[in-house]
C-alpha cells in the first residue's frame, strides 16, 4: 500500500482483529521517527559530561571517574523512556567514533622506534594482565567474558579498550552493571597509579628509560600514563608516551582476537545476539585506516590535537551514558568477586613491568 493512500478495507476482510491492516498502516509512521527523540538522552549525557570536565579541571578528579560517578548518580533519568534513544546513541556510537579518532594519535613509526626488546617486554606485560584476569575470573567462578574484559582493558588503555571489547563481547555475555563496575575500577586504579607510580620509580632509583617503560606499560589510561611519565622527567614522559601509544596501537589485534576467542569459548545460544562474529569490527577497521593514513601522511599537529579532544569528549559521553543506563541495585549486588579480574590484572602488569624495567631496560 502506498503512503498517503486510503486503505483498501476489502483486502483485510479476513483479518478479524485488524492486526494486518494496523501493521501495514503503522509501518510508515514507525519509519518516520523524528531525530528529536535523541535530544533528551544526549542532552542529559552532555550536561553530566560537562560537569565531569569542570570537576576534573578545577579539582583534579580523573575525568572518566567523574563521568562514571555522575552518570551513576543520575541513573534515575534512564527511567524516563524519552531518554532511551539518546542514551543508547551516546553509549554505542559515541564510543565507536571516539575509538576511531584515537587512530590520529598513533603511527607505525612510533611502534618501530620503540625497539624490539621494549616491545617484547610490553607484550609480556600485556599477556600477564590477560592471564591474571582470566585466572581470577575462573577462581571466583565468573565467566571467561568477564576475565577477558578486565584483562584486555588493563592490558591496552583502560576505559577506551573496555568500551571496544564490550562492543564485541556483547551485553548478552556481560550485563550492564558488571561492565560499569569494571569501568569504575579501571578509572580508580589509573588515578591511584598516577599518584603512586612516579614516587615508586624514584624510590627504586630507576633511570628515565626504566621509569618511562614502567608507567607506560602498566597504567591503564592514556592521559594518566603519559602524565605519570612527565611527573618523573621530560625524558621519562617521552618514553612513556611511546610505550603507551604502542599499547593503543595493539587495540585492533586484541579486539579481533577477543571476538574470535570469546565466540569459541563462550558461544551464544542460537538466535541470541550476533549470528556471526566479524573478523574485524567496522570501527576497528576505521581505526586501522586512520593509523595507516597518519603513518603515510604527515598531518599538522593541530589535526591530531583536535582529534584527541573530540575523541576524549565522545568517550566521556559514552562512559557517562553507560553509567546512566546501569541499575545501581544490580551494581551493589555484584560483590567482591566482580572486582577481582581487574585487580589481578593490575597487580600482574605492575609486577611484570617492574621486573622487566629492573632487569632488562637500561
């Protein structure tokens, strides 16, 4: 039936209750949902994200942690159906766009310049975080997906990696409360590391190269890892930047392997979630494309700076919206076991990075 035409009631003569006619005539209306439906959810996410930015700028609160806590405090807003479309768009599309834009911060030359020995050490640190998280999840009788989320996020770049991994693990395997708690623990661990690791490197008498490797290889969040390096010295900050961005560059292969591994180890029931796991999710392909473009063409520093600001803004929106959609009663009911994968991965990455910096890096 064409839009705007009068229904042919004779065609529905056998439709006793009118379901066929109602479905046919309602379909065009459903397809014309106004874009304004996104405004309430996006607006409240943006207000909370702006408040998190203000707290970070004026009181030094880690911005991701502030966004998470404000989102949890405002989670009653998700009880209004008018916010659902906007919150969903911010948490899904915001995180993908934010991760894609991180590609402007990484080049192949940075990874090559790191050198073979530090790169192998970084690989060992990342592997130790993953193994520790998976072991902790198994020991506390949690699913492999929870261990993969905690270990992978710790190994790469904290909240950004957690958002990327959650995109391929799926909410069918990890509920919203567990995911949000993981983000909170990651943000808190990064904040503690920013304060504690620089004095630790000085107490141990580490050189700039050793200190830069330690903080770059073991602190989750990009900004805090680099900040901790520069808190030691400019040379340590430069080394931490290279090490940390190398971890970010490994986001794509980790997410790809995670998607394939979790589909085999913890498959979904037939008809639930994705029917097929992609070899490379679309946003990871876009991330790799930007890394390639950034490596092939020398872009103005202003482009990278603008992309970083936009990426941080989108990821903050995604984290805040995710927290708003979380039921705090479920979050509080998770218990101590839910903390263990991230805690185990954090300790493992610190110990491994310390050992490598002490005995290998000079």
